[in-house]
C-alpha cells in the first residue's frame, strides 16, 4: 500500500499515543471495512429482489390503487385500536 508520508506519520503517532500496535489498528479497520462492504452488498441484493418482485407484480397487473391500500390499512388500524381497548392514537 502506498500512503502519503504525512498520513502515515500522523497514523503512527496516534497509534503510539493509544498504546496499540499500528498493525492491530489496521487489521481492525480492514475487518470493519470488509464487514461494511459485505452488509452493503447484501442489502443491495435484498433491495434489488424487492424491486424486481414489485416490478413483476406490476407487469402481471397485481397492483392496488392508493385508495385500496388506504382502505386496507384503515381497517388494520381500526382492528388494532379495538384490540388495544379502543384507545385513540
């Protein structure tokens, strides 16, 4: 890896100030980076699947109007309120 000398010097100074080996800090940063990248890829795949599924439903005419969706959720809210003892939220 090529690093700017100023960045390397500042990093080494901070590693020394934290009383931790620089190699340990670099390994931790690398693990965190790999984990974030994997999570981002997994989320992108999940989201792509949801979008593809929605597009397929639209293509097959399996859609609901906004009024139909609102009607369904109004019924759900009413059922939840009734189950909660009629509390108005």
